């Protein structure tokens, strides 16, 4: 799996690099069934 982003700082949440604003973040494991509604028709642009 290839990911296209850069980690510039390790934090406990998502942080806006320009403003320093910290956003609440929750990371959960996913299973194949979770991807059922994630498609182009639903507005997701994943490759």
C-alpha cells in the first residue's frame, strides 16, 4: 500500500501546520465491510 502524505511532526492529533490548531483525532482499525460505501459514486477519490 502506498500512501501519499508527509509527516512533518508527530502529535497525538491532527495539527494544522499553518495555524497550530489541533483537531480531535480517533484512529480505529477497519475491516473489508467498512469499505462498502467508500467508492467514487459516494464521492471518494481513492486509488
